[in-house]
C-alpha cells in the first residue's frame, strides 16, 4: 500500500514537472513570432491614470470657468465713502475685488477696510465664501481689463488662465 501511494505521488510530481517544460508560444497570442527580448511597458496603465488626471483637470477647469462680473457687489463697495472705484469678479464661490481708495493710498489697505469691503460683497451674494481684496494698481488695471472683456462678451477661455495666474501672484498665501 505504501509502495502504491509512493508510486502515485512520484508519478504525479513527474507529470506536473513536465507540464512546465511545454511553454511554446505561451502568452504570445500569435503576435510575436520570435523570441527576442523586449522592453516591458505599462503605457496602457499609465495612459489610464493620465486620463483620470486629465478628466479631473478638466472638471477643475470647468469649475474654474464660471467667471462673472458682480456689478451689484461693485455698486455696494463703490457706495462706501472710503472707496473711489471698485470692480468685483466672482469665480465659483470666491470674489475678487480691485479697489481704488478715496484717499489714494493704493497699497495701504487696512484690515478694517478689507473687512468692510468683504462684508459688502458678501451681503450682495450669499453664495460667496471668500473675498479677496487688493488695492495694488497693477491688479486694479488687470481687473478693469477683465471686467471690460467679460462685459463685451469676449470668450472667457483665454481670460481664465491669465486671471488664475494673476490671482496666484497677488494672493499667494490664499491659493
């Protein structure tokens, strides 16, 4: 009985080991007819990951593409006695205010004045979460240009990238 079970076990192991020797054209699917060494690439996997990243980027760009002039908010800010002129652009739930103060201290925006302006903007639109205010003359000029382009009905696709870059430079700690 022991001899018989030993014979079966040895036979079984021999048969299994012979299966490993028969690997002719395995995994080639008839596409490769030689046995040359080739680089292995995971491009499809990387392409799929890149497609996911691209789709995510497109969603973000779409979300960032809702840009509008907030004339109501600008009117409220312009009604403040300390403000000579202001433009407000809303992108998503953030408002960007370019203001020229009445006392002509363009770069001297106090926290108190910034809060006062932000409060007026938020009163005009309950959906606004953050308000960014600047009296930087370059930012004011750029915002005037953006407002004019948007009000003229120019396509916003070219404006958005430039606007986002300007915002990153003017408000580096917030974006």
